């Protein structure tokens, strides 16, 4: 059996591979902060073109950040996993220039599914959204 350090190193390698081909996460300006087996922490700076008609950041931007955190957390065991069900609750408005951090934590790692909770926070550490995602594990490898 692999050590935890080896598992975490594989997790980092998988996410690095994913980011190379992830044009959307790159366009969002996502920066990978920390990756461990079943865990991810990423961040991005909100830009003016991400505004909605009310002058706040479009909810789809926060959703997309959380969705990327889900993808990085649920795929980093090198088992290709796809979102099966997601939901998000927005708790605080955000504005251009703010830096959002999404932290994805694994709640359940099953043979065919996984459950993750992603907290999205602003630069002050205030929660701006809470995202729950369930993934389906395909059994295929990414790298």
C-alpha cells in the first residue's frame, strides 16, 4: 500500500495534468493552492467582466470556481470522476477585485460515488457560498 505522501503526490500530479487541459479554469484565472488526496484548495480574483446586471459577480462564476474545486478533489486519486449532482447556496454578494477561495473536502469516498462539500470564501474569510457535489467514479485513469 502507498504511503499518504505518495497518495498526495499522485493527487498533485493528477490535478496538474487536469489544469493543463482545463481552458475554462485557466480563463477564470484559477490558481491551485493545495491538493491532497480527496481535498483541494483553489482561488481566483474576480474581474469586472464577471459582473451581472446588479453590479455583483454572476453566481455562475462562484459556481464554476466551486465546480473546479469539486473536480480537483474528486478526481485526484486518478479515477476519472464526473459530477452526478451539485447544488449551491449563495450567502454573500461579491464584487470585482475580491479574491475567492474554494476549499473542497471529501465527506464520502465510495467505490462508485463520492460526496464533497466546497466552501467558497472571500478575502476576509467570509463564506460567500456553500456547494455540495456528488460524483460518479468511472474506473478510468487520468494519467
